[in-house]
């Protein structure tokens, strides 16, 4: 039972982390052109000659894929948490 409770706590922490990262990725996707943070990243990429990678990272399709992957990870972590909570309750 203690293992299930510990795994449920780990799953919940992972769920919260994934949700926060998904919210950040979605905000980056929506404010890609207006964001001073994204402009700063482009300037740093030009300085370090990584412009191609930064253009790929800021591509709307790539940002959309990041958002959906993080949503999927968050859903998985939520299910993992629920599974272990139910297992802890009924064991």
C-alpha cells in the first residue's frame, strides 16, 4: 500500500509539472511573434549561430506538437495517479 501511495504522489507531481509545461508551451505558441522572450531567444540563436534550430523550435507546427505531447503526458500522469490511488485504497 505504501508503494502505491508513493507512486501516486510521484504521478501527481508529474501531472502538475506536465500541466504547467503545457500551459507555458501553449502561451509560447499563441504569442510567438509578440513575445519579447521569443525575440530574445532568436537574438541569442543568431549570436551563437543556431538560427536554424531556433526557427524549427518556433515553427507553429512544432509548437502545436509540443502542446499536444505535453497534454498527452499530463493525461497519462493523471491516469497513473488515479490507478495507484485506487490500488492503494482497495489493497
